[in-house]
């Protein structure tokens, strides 16, 4: 649910990285912090325990201004994956405009991925979001590891859902931008149909993505 203030010409978008414990959500956000344009990048806020497990959430804010003057604030959150933090996950998920589900590719983690995806489905319903309408992408992370589910098998399993599936190693830094860019594309389409970003604000999908990328880092 987009926060939009027409008088103030401000819009706040919320993207949430969801998934089982230790799947690499925080690592994705750390990589994104390196990949996003320095201009517009806010401070990365990480709330974790001594052993690096997220207990509340991580937040990376990004600011951009459309040619019309519309100010867009993008807030990218991660949830804590550990089962016991469900209340926090639900709170972070509220009013999400898009979700990236970060799954762990290791064969031994399949049951945890399934349980976490079911948890996402039930929490979305609880916060009043329709999973069929919400921009959603799935990343299978940790592709650098041994003992992972083969890509073909993953794609076969998820094909019928129509949800985009992206392979990644957040540790090595690949697949992270693809996941984010795909989510942005889906979220943009959703926004444009409602707020006419191209027609009324001069911000088409390509320039939206370009404003997020730091060209000097390519
Ligand atoms: N080999 C490998 N390790 C990874 C990868 N991504 C993350 N890790 C490691 O997995 C562990 C957990 O990563 P986090 O990013 O903290 O996981 P998380 O999903 O935020 O975990 P919670 O906050 O507990 O939900 C860390 O030791 C990471 O370095 C990857 O692509 N490959
Ligand atoms: Mg984390």
C-alpha cells in the first residue's frame, strides 16, 4: 500500500526481503548498499545480535526525485528469519509494496524454505495484502555452495506459480542486483498503472532504474 501525498508531492515505497533464517537477506542488503547510487543513498540501519542474526529488521533508505518534482523515498527492509520472531515479521510486512523472498539453495533447507513461504502467505493475508497482486520475486541464494538443489529442479517446482525466480550468491555478489531490479520493475508497473509515473511525473521505468544505479561503479 503506497503512501502517497499529492499535496506534498511525496511517495514512500516499501520493499521487504523475506525468507527463512540465515538465507542471506541481510547479506543481500549489504551488497545492495554497495550497488545503489551514492547520490540518494541513506544510512544502512542494522539491528542484530552479537552473532549477526537479525532480531528486528535492517533498513536501507534511498531517495530520488522525479522530473515532476515528486519525491520518492524507497525503504528496503529485511525481516528476521528465525521462527520465533514472527510478530516482528508481520509488523515489517505491513503496507509492503513488493517482496523479495530469499530462499536457501542447500538441499537440507528445502523444508525451511517451504515453511517460510507458507509463513509469508499467511502473514500477507493477516496484514491484508493479496499475494496474487503483490509484486513478488524469489531468489535462490547460496549457489556457490556444495549440496544445493539443481537449478532445473527449482525452476520446475516454481514454474506454475509464474513468480520470477533468480539464482544468486549474495556472498560472491551476483544475482543480488538482478533480484532487486526485477522487483523494482514489477513494483514500477504496479505504481505506474495507479499513479501514472511516466505520463504525469516524467519518470519511466528505465530512468527509475537508472537513478538507482551508480554508473561510476559499473
Ligand atoms: N556461502 C554463502 N554464504 C552466504 C551467502 N549469503 C549469505 N551467506 C552467509 O549466511 C549467513 C547468514 O546470512 P545473513 O545475511 O545474516 O542471513 P539472514 O537471512 O539475514 O538471517 P536472519 O537475519 O537470521 O534471518 C552468513 O554467515 C552469511 O555470510 C551466499 O550466497 N553463499
Ligand atoms: Mg538478517
